C-alpha cells in the first residue's frame, strides 16, 4: 500500500477529468453532442489499449461473461455524457461540476431500491443534507421566488441545470451497474466495453448531422478523448495503492480544478451560491466517509 501515490494518482485523475470537460466547454456547442461523444470515446480507446497492453494479455483482460451488463452500463453512461455535455452549453464548467455531485446521492437511493443494500441512517442524513446543498446551488439559476417551470425552459441556466441533474441520474445508474459488474468482470473489460459502446453510439448519431471540425475544434475533440482516457486509467491505478474510502473525498477536487481552469481559460467563475451548495454537498459526503471509517474501527476492535 502506498497511500501518498494513490492520492496523487486520484488528484491527477480528477484534473484530467476536468480538462476533458473543459475541452467540451471550449467547443461552445458548435459541434453536435453525438460527434463529441464519438471523439471522446474513440480517441480514449488508444491510451486504454496501450495501458492494457502493458498489463499483459489483452484478450484475457477483455474477456467478458456478461455482455448484457455492459450494454446497460454503456447506455446509462452514454446518457450521463450526453446530458453533461449539453449542460456545459448553458452553464459554467464549475456549476456543471458542482451539480454532478448529486450523482453519489442518487446512487445511494438507487442502491437501496435496486440492489437492496442496507443503507445506514448516517448515509440517509448525508443524502438529505446533500440535496439541501443542491437546492442552494439551484437558487441562483432559478431566481428568487421563481419555480423551475414558471420561468419555462427558455432560460439557458434552467436548461443547463436540468441537463446536469439528468446527467447525474444517468451517472448514478451507471455506477450501480459498475458495482454489479465489479464482482464478475475485470476493470479493464468494464472500461473497454464502455468506451467501445459509446464510440458506436456516437458514430450512429452521424445520421442526425455532423460537421467537419476546424483545426481548433479537432484539437479540442482529440483532447477530450485523451484526457478522458487518461482519467479512467489514473483512477484505476489509484485504487491499486490505497483504499477507495481514502480516495473518495478527493473527488471534490474537481470543483477546485474547474474553478482554476474556468478562470484561466474560460473567463468564468462560479457564483457564491454554487460554492456554498457545493461545500454543503462535499461536507455531507466527507461526513459519510468519516462515519463509515469510524464504524469499521469500532467493529475491528470488537473482533480483536
């Protein structure tokens, strides 16, 4: 175990993930979303296959016993990408990143309903507190005294918020499926079949209209795929060196990265309500991890 190296790899993964979204944001909606998904997935296959080659036998790493499970993960994960990319057309990188923190809360709820997992009181408290943070984030987009529907869907920020929350729900569905697949499939196979499936889904969107990207657009599309592939590899490597429970709080560094990148390259910063809401959500998540680790220490001592 090398916790320091694991944490560094996790932070690097969060940076690559944020850079991927920054590339999408830099396109400003000028490239069809299906085309963006194709480049994101197709280009990511190259660093992924290179990494699998370094692991040894590629065919052995890609062997699967549940292709249907990969299909469910692929469709839900593609939905998360699609709506997240749409959200970036209407709201800032930092706002979209903060709203994506709703995904773990949706995952807890779905795990209780679909996987019949026993969810302790501390987790339910964290979910409730976390959703209050989401409401705080929504306040700036929806406005004082206005509801989501009374303002209609013509407001760009409202559309962005809706798309970001739908993306979080799709991501939660994908996370549930990954939990199921982790028990029977190798990590390389899970990542590979997801990238392969989203490549074909993105390619199929060609019938709805693609564009020939200019040099800058092509550079951003390739960057999106490379950073996305590197993020997947780095997060997988980080789990080799330390526990997932130690790494989980560092997911929230994506907001820090998004603020820095947004300020330096996209000329945008999150509003105060977004920061306040994200702090509430992050606190709820960190509290859950702390209570879980505390419970495990108590159980461990009782068994000694």
